[in-house]
C-alpha cells in the first residue's frame, strides 16, 4: 500500500497559516502534482466553498468544527476521502489557534499507530515579522502579555521547518536579519522566507515539503507546566456564525458593516484594557461574493484580505477570535458590538452558532 503524505501547518496567531496552505496548494497543483487542504477554521466550515471558490484547483475539506488533534479518527477519514477521490501528493491541515501540542497529538499518534499508512511531511511552523519581534533582540512590545512569548518560542522548538511569511512587508535587509535570527534560534532547522499573499519564495519550500520527512521529535518543552498554564490563562476563544438581513429589504454596504463591527469590538477591548492577537471575519453576500477581514491587535489597522464587490440585503458572517480577555467579558463585548451594528444598520441578526471559552475555564481542563 502506498503511503499518504500528510503535513500539519502550525504557527502563531495571525501568521497566515491558511493563506500559506492555499498558496502552497495552488503552486503544487500548477506543477501537475496534487495537493488538498483540511481546513480547521472553527465555525467557518459553511462558507469554505465561498472562500476558496476562485482559487486555482484548491480543494478544501472542513474538519467538522473540532480540533483534529483530539480526534485522529476523523482526521484519517478526511485524508482517506480526499485520496479516494483523487490520489494526492500531499494533504495538509492547519491547527486552530496557536497549535500548541499538535506535534504530539497529531504526528505522535499517526507515527505510533499508523506508521505504515502515512509519510509525515515536515511539521511546518509559520511565523510573521510583527509577532517574531517579541522574541528578537529588540523585544518589541506589541501590547500582548509577556506570557505569550512562551507560546511562540515553544512552537519554534517543535518545528521541522520554519516559514517566515509576509516578506512583502519587509525590506531585503530585514528579511536577511529575521532569517538569520530564526536559523540561530532553531539550529539545524531549514528556514524559508515567503510571501503567501504575493506567492513568492514558494518553489524551494514546496520542493522540501514534498521530499523531506518529519523527525517527529517530540520533546518536553513545558506543556502543562506553569509557563504554559500562565499563557493559556490569558487567552479566550470566540466563534460565532450569524445571518444578517435588512429589515426593510434595502441593501447595505457589507464591507462597512464588518469594519464597524470590528471597530466596536476593538473599542470594547480597549475600554477594558484587553487585546485580540487574532480576529478574523468571513462574510458571504450575493452569489458567493466573499470577503475576509482580520485584525492582529487593537493598535493595528483592519486588514482587508478580500472585500465584497456588491452591496447586499443579506450577509452570512463568521467571526473567529483568540483574545487576551476573560471569556465572560469577551462575550459581553462582542454581544454589545453586534447590538450596535443591528441598530446602526437596521438589520436582523440570526444566530446559528456561538461559543466563547477560556482554555482554563471550568469544565475544559
């Protein structure tokens, strides 16, 4: 039986894991080989088709709303399904949030229990220049808790290869300096500099991912220890799916509505001296007209990855966030933001799915 090549893409919040997977898949498929993605954006599964409908032969399978690292049988079923439809040279998946522990939970399980079925491609950790500055010599203060430095450093220790994404935002000198830092921080681990958005630097990375194998080097780097618990205590998850409709049937500017919603959430966090390392919104309007906006902190501008092309009277919307905020307070902030949007735009908001929790909340330990 021919083994199936599988790869996990991990990385810090806002580093561009999903965009990197899509760029890699597009590139691989353009060369005559075949790649596919298992998507792990919690709560966003029902608009996956809209998100990737314009991509070049990019096939995305949702994992079903749960983290694959805890349900290996579901992961294997998804990989089997993709390869049955069309044999793949590689299937890749992201991990929700920071992905801490995914090397053990995913690769460790597959290596131990399914060694004859899978070739594990390099465990790939994506980072970006803005967050990386937290642990570089300049020790940049980007208004995130000191404890989060542990999570970023822990990810780099797990890596089989490191991808420095978003080099389109950097000078050549900065790219060289950041790559040198990563090579020194991760000795013996290859470092690749790319722009997933501009699709540059992909060829050497793809060659490596399709030929090399993971070390499955699972070491004790402090998961469950005081530093890990301290970092996780600062963070909460938020996922919400809604359907927004105009009360009188008139069309509204969906892009402006989403901008205003994000600004309302931002204002609530600032007022409570909290932050959001990563907030993503996915919106679908008319005829699969699709938008994706994101925010990497309350001090940053909203990033418009893709905007809606037309006004609409209906909008499907998903909000995913990983916030430095207590879960109860975060829920209140987002509820207030949606109430403000409903009043401002005179729209009805129907809730389909909602979850908000801290990783250390009672019942989740």
